[in-house]
C-alpha cells in the first residue's frame, strides 16, 4: 500500500483509522482536525462510552466485539477501557420477553449473556435497580465502558509513532477532485495536502465535509441529555455494570467517582451542525428536565442522586441508526466513516483499513452500512425517521429500506 491518505477528523474514529493505516509500508497518513490537539470538539469528547457487545445489527455486533478487543490492547496502564459488564432490566412483561429474545440472539452470535431474575439483577447493580419494580434482566459480562479521551490519545500516539502526521487547527475548506477522483484537501489557511485517498471521519460535521464534493450524507445531529451526580469521596473497589432500561430508553453508569444517567425519552431536538463548532450545547431544561427526573425515578428511592452536572451532547442520527462506512459510490479515493459511536469505532476503523488495502473484511452485514444506501430518498422524510428513531433507539431494527431507482 503506497499512497497518500488524508483523514478529515481526529476524533476516536479518525485516530483509529490513522493508527491502522500508518502501519502499512509506503502509506503517508495525515490527519486534519479543526480543534486544538488537547480538545475533542466532536461527539468523541462527550460520549458516555458504553461499549455493548450485542446489537440488533449483525455488523454492529461484530464491530463492537472488535472495538473492545482493540481498546483492551490500548488500555494497560492507561485505564481507557473497563469490562464492568452491562445489565438490561425489564419492568414490564413485554420488556422481559424482549430481553429474553435478545439473550437468545446473543447466544447465536457468540456474545455472553446471562438471564437473571429480579433478585440477581438488584444484587448486580443495587444502586440502579429497583427490586420492587424489576421483573428480571439480562447480564452481559463482557460489556464495558470506554474513556474515549484516553483511547483517542493512545491511538494518536500509536499512529504518530508509525509516521502519521496530525495537523490541528486545520479546518477543511475544499476537497479537490479531477474527474471522478480525489486529488487533495485544502484547509482554511490556504495550505493544500495532496492525496490519493481522503477519509471523511468528521462525525456530526460529516455531511458538510462530504458536501464539498457534492456527496449527500443524510443524517440529523440530535441533542442528548446526560447528568452526573455528586463526586464520591472514595470510589468502590468494584464498579457496577452499566444498566439499561430498554423500554424506557434510559441508561445509568457508575463512573467510579460518581454516577451518571441519560435518557432518550423526550422530544427529539435536531441541531444544525453547520451553526456550531462544539458537540455540546446549552442545557434545554424544559425538554430535558422532566425526562431526567423520570429516569432518576427508575432507580431505588434511596439511591436517587442530586444533579451536580448537566450535559447536552450532540450526536449524529441517520434514519436507521446505522453508521456510514465504506467507499463513496461516485468518487474514487473517497472513503466515509461517519456517525460511528465509540462502541464501534475501533472495529469500524479496522474494516475501513481492510477495504482501503484491498482486503475483504470478515464482518457480515456491511452492505447495510453503505454510504449511498439512502440515495433517491426524500430529505425531510429521512430527517423525520431519524428523529423518530432517536426516541426508539433501542427498539428492534426494521429491515433496511432500499431506495427506488427513478426511471
């Protein structure tokens, strides 16, 4: 592999791609990021970091497993990833049946999953699980939590040691093409970087970057509330598993020094990514306050915490809640890695590196992640579906909708 690669976006996805590509002999890798080197302006810097092995998507399950393996390799001595487990809890019979279905799905995909009763669920996470309302759950012992800032730093270090170059404060102003092939990238200072390949890994700003070459990348940036409780004087010897109430679309995490809780159970708020430079926005109390209060009431009364810090993070939401991963269908040398959670970032980077090196990835179901899968579909309808999917983010996935080719 002998070519010049420019990666646009230096979050965990772009950094993982750089780390993978830079080990190939002859590859000259440059990462452009408009932020400063010490800050993560995109979703990477605000993600709760839950790394769940099982997804309704076959491809995402494989990517999560591969990501966790990579994060563990990066983790020794840096505390970037911790497999404290994940626990899904049911409070209704319908939810319990769904969790039992997911446990069967996990077994089919080789993901460890243990069906537990109410007492076992409450014992596993006594701070989060209310024994009075819990009907049971499923424990995923290999799930974990990632410190995206630590992992991104480790990936950048690894890439730099292999010769990759990181340029910060480098906002991209143009992607040069000749015919249907990329030729280079220009930044706002006027500097130009020649390229045989360009990778768009710009998160919520991915559509703007793709638009520089006329590529459509439909996604809707959405506001998401997460709150932290007060810091604890002494962290417990063992952290609790991350808890998800799937039917209520809420989740809670033990951060070691404090607890946190987030929810999707509120009116979905679209964000105009073109108007913001940071994936954190002002708190929307009228919308988020009642939803967070309802999420806290899922916990045992004696463990509900006072809110010490509120976060309104922004993340990318396609209409099907699946990433964009793979080559552009219309421009040679252009690659897309957008709307990828920390959960799947490491595995997704490995897949893209394989594609760029001419290898066939072993992951099944990658066709569902094709960047052009919404071609020909109405933008307003896609936005409406994305906002609806935000509210139903953990519901079973519908079959992918195939665009109809116009005559």
